[in-house]
């Protein structure tokens, strides 16, 4: 078991966005991307895994396969790893996005209980 506080990974830089790894286990990783206003994440893909995104602070615009998606605090987005993905903090506040990339062992792990 591991426990941490998300606030420890929210760290902004004037030079560029920051990426802070929260967990990395096997094929799974969880991290926080932190953006000051006008900072951006270039377009890229994550082949072979889904990308789960949770805006924990602030707001901005995701561009997923050419479609712009406005998001703000508490919005959750799922992007297929084969979709091209980018982000820009076009708000006036700092923005942090919790990101999870993983694979489940089997379908039993993906059921509501």
C-alpha cells in the first residue's frame, strides 16, 4: 500500500509546464501536469493505453484528434491512446491535470459494485 497527498505534486514553473510522477507500477503510471497561464502541452499520442484526465485546479482547452474540449475543475476526460492529444492553459489561473495511464488485468476490475 502506498499513500500520498496530491498537493505534493502541484508545482508550477515560470519556464514551462511541469510533470510530477505520483505512482509508477508496472505498465501503469499516474502523474500531475501543472500549467501556468498560457503554458501548453504539445500534441502527442499514448498508443496502447487509454488516457484518463481529471482537472484538479484551474481550466483550459484540450485538443483531442482536432476537436477542442474546454475543461475546468472536476471535469473528467477519457481519450483513446491512439488519439492525438494536446492541452493549453488558456485561463488566467494556474491549472493542474491528474493523468492516469494503465491497463487492467481483466474485466472483473472494470465493473461497478
